[in-house]
C-alpha cells in the first residue's frame, strides 16, 4: 500500500513532453550524411536552433523546477511553428514561455529566425529568373528529394504569388522614395515602355560622374505625353535631384519628352536625341538600294568633330533624297540641333558614341521584358509598376560602368561651360 506522500506523487502526471535532445539529433543525422546531405543540414540547423531556444527559455524562466525570484516568466509547454527552408517551410517544435499575468514571451532566437523572410527572397529571386508560380515547388524541392514536400508548406502558387506581391511592393516603395541628392548625375536617359493599350510606363536611368548607372524612377500613364513625363521629373526633383544643375538628357525623339524637360530644367538644357533611333526611322522609309549609302553618310556625320561640317553633310543628304523621298528628306533635317548635341558640346569620340544613343535604357527594357515574360494578363497599373520596378532593380545588378567613364570629366566641364554661357546670355538680355 502506498503512503499518502507517495500516493500524491503517483497521481501527478508530467504533461510536458521532453525536449528534443539536440546532440542526439546531430549524431543521428551524421550517420546518414553520406546518403542525405540536405537532410543533415536541415537536422543540424534545427538542432542548433532547438538548443538556442532552450537557452532562451532557461534565461527567462531559470533552471527547470527552480524557484528563483529573478525569473521573468514560466514554462508553458511546447508548440509547433514553421520556418522557411528551401523556398518552403518545415515544422519545428519550440518551447513556450508566459509571464505571470498570462502574456506570451517571445524567444529571441525564434524571433530572429522568423524575421529573415527567406520565403519572400526565394519567391522574388525565382520569379525574376522566369520561374512560374506553378513550377516554384519543383524549383526549390526535388519531388523525390531528401526533404519531403508536404501539403501546406508554403510552396503553392497562391502562396508564392502573395509573397512576391508583398516583397516587390515593399522594394518598389523603398526604391521610389530613396534620396537622389548624393548622386552626382551628369546624364539622364528617359524612355517609354509599352505594356498594353492605354498603359505606358516611362522610366529614367542616370549616369554619375564615375560612370556608374542608376535606375532612378518609373511612372505610369495612358500615353507617353508631357503630363506623364512631367510626373516622372517631379518625382526625381522631389527626391533630391537639383533642377538648377545642368545635365545632359538623352531621349528617343519624343516631343513630349523634350517639352517636359525644357519646362522643368530650362530651355537651354542640352538634349541629345538617340542617333540609332533617328537612323532607323530614316532608313526604314527608304527603298532598299539606298539603305547602305544613307547609313554610311549618317555615320560619317555622327563621327565628325566639327558641327558645321556634320550639318552640311546631313543637309547634302537631305537634298539628295528630295526627289526619291521628299518626306524622308524633311525628316532628316527635323531636330537636327538635338541630333548633334554631343558633338556641339565638344565631347571626345568614344564618349559621344556612348551618350548619343539610348542603348543603356534599352538594355534595361530588355531585362524588364524578360522578367515580365511569364505575365499573361496585366490586372492594373499597380501590378505593371511592381513588375517593372522589380525588373529595373534586377537589371541594375548587371550594370557595368560606362565604357568611356574616364572621359566623363570632359562632359562635366562641357556642361559647366554650356550653363555659364547661357546664364551670361540671359543676364545680358535682362539688362537690355
């Protein structure tokens, strides 16, 4: 027969399951490392985190069965939580700690492990390299791999889509609000990107004094009109771009771009129209037997150091084409001043070739189109902005320094002289 003391103890039950033995978990995983290295990494990671959480619980509650007065909480059993692993989640058992009044006390190690947002980074990275949401699960876990894929492990297409939307929206908001004042921008390229009917995105890329390229901003509009471009320029100025500093703007020839730039930065602002676009537009309207000779003449004009000689050569080409293509002849002379801006500034040849076209922003647009390749239907402008901003940030990872970066001091000096000249002219006009 049990004594009363023993009987009372026999009636008590330990309802708290024993904590996992971290050392035993690691030793067991090491035995199978040859056949399952991935599972070994997962098991050792869980064991390490389990040990850290046990230490956190002991710091908060004191040693088990202790009666120290300095403890801030007491143990409250164990529960299961989920952490990111290989683009999905895995279940991990963790201890619970509560205060004396019943409030939950977070474990520091568990909070840090959950704050890394590995799932969002996996989703963002794979979406940017054109992995569709339907194939996301296969991209992060092998169907018959060492870590089994279970239902509800956050790899479904809807879960991946939600994480991509959340993270891309957060990154776009952070990027569109970043401060531009530290950037010493010498040139800015602006171009439009057609998404669908009545939805155009206008983006800007800047080149600083060191030759580094920076995606600056993107805005949406129904067309590539002056109002849309003005919204882009207002965003840049609001984020620290000084409108009083003279910079070179490079555009594809849109009159709306030129109008908005001159209204914002002054009528004397140097604007370079893309010579590649100009030559393409001219040649496409001509018969095939004239293509080679016209391209050769235009190339000769672009490479001349003297502006008057280049204008004379282009004028002779326009007169030569008046009979066969009078409309093209007029198009050649249209915007002639802006076509030769880099020549008029007196820039070196290699630098002129780099800044006389919109190749930088066109290459970025190519990356955007690749990133957006899996989008079958644009729901709204906000979705287009998120994807385009994600593509611009992705393109920036592959940006290289401007080829003629060593000649950029010549551009800085030319812009300074150009600005000083027009300031003097305006001062004389006002005095008169």
